[in-house]
C-alpha cells in the first residue's frame, strides 16, 4: 500500500510536468531522442529497431514487442490486419498490459497513439520507462525519483565540482556523468584531468565511454544538455541506465557462484551418464556374444560330445555368469542413484540412449535367461534321444544278425532240385520238411517286421548312420521277398511230385511239427533274455522283474514239451535200432535235431539266472537314483520356501510396512544380504547333488516342485531384490537428509503412500496418487483447472509417462517446494548479469567472471549466438542454460 501511495504521488507530479514540460519544443526534442534510444536498447534484443517513435508505434506491433522484451512476459496475440481498428486493438492490448502492472494512464488513449500524436506517444513511453526502468529503484524506502537522486548524490559525493540536486542543471557540465563512471570503473577515465569549463568534452567523453564499454546507448545530445535546460525525463531515463548497469556488477559474483554450482552438478551428472552408457554397452555386448552359443542347436553324434557341452554350460553358470549378475545389479544401482541426484538438483530424469534403457537391459537379460533354460532343456532332450538311438541301433543289429543267421543258406536250399531223385518216402520227407520251413518262415515274419519298424524309428529320430541301417534293412526285406517266392515255387514242385511218393514217417513228422515251434519259442526266449532295456524309475524295472517272473513260471510246461520232443527222437532211434532201418535217423521233415533243441534249452536255462542278476543290478541302480531324488528334494524343499520367505520380508521393507527408521531398515536389509551370502554353501552343495542327478540320467523328481533352475533364478532374484531395496532406502535417506524432512514426516508420507497402494506393488496409479495428495491436505479442484494442475503434477512425478508414480518421485514432490532449487530461468538471469544485459556473452567475459575450468566448459558447449549486431565470437547462453535442465546432446 505504501509503494502504491508513492507511485500515485509520483504520477501526480508527472501530471504537473505533463502540463509544463511537454509544451517546451526543446524538451520534446530531447525526450524524443532519448526515448527512441532507450526503446532501441531493448528492441535490438528482439532483432529490430525504430527510427520515428511517433510513427513506428502506431500499429501497436513494435509497442507490444517492446513490452514483451522489457517485461519477459507474453502479451495476447496481436491483430495482423492493416485497418485502423486493427491498430487500435493492438495499442489497446499494450495499454491494458501497462494498466495490469498497476500503472495509471493519464489522458493517454489508443486513438492518439494510432494517429501519431507525439505528445501522447512520449507520455506513454515515459510511463513505460517509469514502470519498468525507474519504479524498481529503491533506496531507503524513498520514491523512485528520490531514490535515484540519492544514489547519484552518494556516488558523486567525493568528487570535486559535482553537486547533484536535480536531474537537469546538475548534469549540464557532464562532470556528474563522468563521476558516476569513474566511481564504478576508474580504469575507463582520469577524472582529475576533467574541467568544469569544458562541458561538451565532458559530456562527449562520458557518452562515448558509456556506449563503448558499458553498453549504454547514447540517449542525450551534448549540445542540448550544455546549452539549454536539460529535460528531466530524458536525464532520468539515461541516468537510470547507469544505475542498472553498475548495480548489476554487484550481482556478478553471486551469478558466477550460482553458475559454478550448477555446472559442477551438471559435470558430475554427465560423468555418471557416461559411466552408465559404458557399463550398459559392455553388458549388452556380452549378452549379444553369449546368445549365439546358447541358441546353437547343431546335433552331435555321440553322448560324450553332448556331455562335454553340458560341462561347458555348467562352467558358464559357475564362472562366467555370476560376475555379470553383479554387474547388472551394480548398473541398476548406479542408474537409480543418478536419477535421485537429478531429482535433488531439479534436473529432468535421465533418459538413456536408444536400446540402453533399464527396460532394454531387463528384456535382454530375460531373453538370456530364456535361452539358458531352453539350451539346458535341449541338451537333456538330445542326450535322451541319442541314448534311445544307441539302444535302437544295437537292438536292430542284434535282431538283424539273428535273422541273417537264420536265413543263411535258405535261398540255396529252396533252389535245390534234390527231390527229383528221391524215393517216395524221401519226397514225402522233403515235403514235410518244406511245410515245416514254411511254418518257420511264417514265425520269422514278426521278426522281419520288427527289424523294419526299428529301422523306420531310427530314420524318424534322425540317426546319424541311417544310410547303413537302411541298406541292411532293404537287403533283409529283399531277401525275405525272394524267400517267399522261392518257398511258393518249391511247394508247387513238391505237390506235383507228391503223387509219386506216399510213404511217410509219422514219427519224424511229429518231431518236426513240435520241434519247430518249440525251437522258435527257444529262439524268442533267448532273444528276450538277452534283450536290452532302459528304465528311469523303480516302477519300470519292477515291471520287467514281474514279467520275468511270469516267464519263469512257464518253464515247467516248456520242460514237459522238451521232454516230449526229445522222447520222439529217442523213439526214432530205438525204432531204427530195433528194425535196422537205413537212414531212418535222418529226419526228412526238419533240419532241427534233438541236439540243437537240447543246446538251446540249456542256453535258456543258463540265461535265466543271468537275466535275474541283470534285473537286480538295474533295480539297485534305480534305488540309488531314488535316493538322489530324495536327497535333492530334502535340500530343495528347505531352500525354496526360505528364499520365498526372504523375498516377502525384503518386499515388506521396501514397502515401508514396518514403519521403522530408514537406517534400521537399511541395517535389516544388510542382515538379509549377509544371510543370503552365508547360505551360498547350501546352493553349492545342491549344485553338486544336481550334477550327480544329471550324471545318473535322472530327469524328473516327484518329491519336490523345485528344480535347480528355479532355485538358481530365485536365488539371483533375491540378491537383486535386496540390492535394489538397499539402493531405494539409501536414496530415501539421501532425499530425507538433503530435503531436511523429519522421520515423522517421512513415515507419514510412506503411510499415506502404502494406504493407497492397494495392490502392494510399490507404485500408485494416477487416481490413487490424487487421493493420496488430497489425504495429505493438498488442494486439487474438481473443475477443469484442477485437472490441468493435477496433470502438471503428474508430469513432474512421472516424467517418462509410465502411468505410475514410484515412492521416490512421490517423496521428492512432497518435499521439493520446501528447498531452494536452481531453475533454468535463474541461470539465464545470472548469465544476463555477467553479459551486461546483452542477449549473448563473450568468451572474455566468461573467463573474467568464472574459474578457468568452468569458463572453458561453457565456451566448449555454448552455441554461437545468431542474433543481429553481435560480435563474431558471441555465445548463446540462453539455449545453454535451458539445455542444463532439459534434453541435451551434451
């Protein structure tokens, strides 16, 4: 109110001067020149000038531009038409803006300005000068004019022949101007050499020095000042430029200190950003080099090759990956610390370069873990496949060898014409023999089909030596087809000759009929008793043992059949001996002999106990595997829940659910970290057990839901969670200490945040964040303006537009207004002071005001100034200051 009264009193005095001063043509001339120079001193910052003050303000455009430059505010958009009402509208916008600053416009209307009324135009400009150049001058709570006069008196008091009592006659001889310059810049002139009797020299000297060295334009004419009565308004306007220039020197040191502080923070942040980029590039490059190895799926031919790959993978998990896990955790910790420092220094959040964000690292790491899992699964499945292939290949060779042994000589036998020279009984014998062969041939059909089926399965499983298998199988099948054809041909020939031969030996026939199937049974029994098998559980081996027991139960009936068959041979021998039948011992119906049957029967009886021993050995092996399963499950069922419990405890601390002091939370987290590290021996022991499990070809465990892979991932996630939570708590301590908030305030913020974090996910959605602010007493209107304000707040706490507000950003927002912080506008003002109110700054000015290293830092990073009338080496400090608080290529 006191300031307004002083202003009103001063404006009333101005009305007196309005009636008296502007009627004098000499004063009007001085005012026109001075006011034009004053306007141009500001308009040149916007890249323009005026020549005729009463003409170039008529359309209102440059008038509005002048007000925007000197006020730093934006006026309403001007009308671009050239009609009179457009010009009046623009001038009215300028006058309304002046009036909004508390200035009473006395007898000044837009129509007079548009009409080019010089008196009204000068009055309006004087009003602007009063408001924006003189009104802010404050010395001992005096009015602006009195304060400026007192400032001149104090600054020139020590100088001879200077007695400032007013703003007209006291400045006629120019010594007052020279004294003001010498008082602040004694290096620019020698006051002792000046004479009161040479006013023109004194005035020209002061005006030249002010224009050249102080960037104060020449607003007065020495002839007008020395010869007549100087216009008070013109002199006040010019002297106010001296006041603003010299008082700005006092602000230079403060401005330099502020810039040093800001630049130091920015340099440290840049160092952290470069380190983050380097660590990120190194980690991503390692992942890029590792992925092709994990994604390679080139099949190997032997189990030993795959086991070598599995050992390489174990070496990778033990030696190569753990340091990268630590590097990833350290990188995330550094990133969070950098973001905290940026928030505390009022900088925008750091956005890493493309492809190097925390999300990119997490995605690459997740892809790496997925490739690890699939690679290990592939190795195990390949081992199972090759094991199966080797088993099938051995089985094929075994059956093929048996079949080839059986078929050896069969083609030559079927092609023989021996029956043509036989007697009747011999022919009958040959026929019966052939019938027995056909029975035997039919019995072997199943074996041939088994051989073909095994070969087909080997092809389907991509057996590496499939060509050899196929060749051998094809030869067996071709021979089988030839045997069928030859058998049919021989049978037809025997039937044609059968009419000539009638005698038959029933005893031999009976032997042949019973011996052939029994022989096949013996062959099958021998084959089954030496058949190879592969099992993975006790139940499977027990099934084979039970089947073998059932087979042994049939040996009694087989023994009876053996006794009956051998009895037939014995009967033949007895009969031949008794009746002396020549050649009767030769059985014409079969190639089998009692000795063959006896040998095979003996072989079966010998193989039975061997089979027993083999099955029992496999049973013992499966029992050992079962013990390994139980041993691993016992450890896993203890470690798995412990990891889950530790994860829940760490998450509870991260959510601040215990409400304790941050230092206590930090200590508790470090205790968890030490507990995890101390239990590393258990994980190492489980790795050894897991290795034994895999080496024993155990692929599943029904005693636990945990696998070694899930425990590894859980262990790594627990370490990562503890490190991340420690980093968050340390950042909260850093925020609390730097912002000066109490533990009770921090607990209140955390309690409110957790109350609205319904999902306990450590972040708030926008609606939850708004409710939390209201609960803490923050006023947010329900109208459109309230929504605009809330969106502005969201842009502060969620600069990356993730849609969620983290607790650190929430805490920073709730405390930032209580702490003084630097802004881009403050830095720009500080540079403007160093530059002497110029829109650019020179390298020598930076080197004069700043420390050498920080001056060089600015010179290297500032862009050249592109405005008019600027020296060639002028630098743009405005864009540089803005880049310190926004996106930048620095």
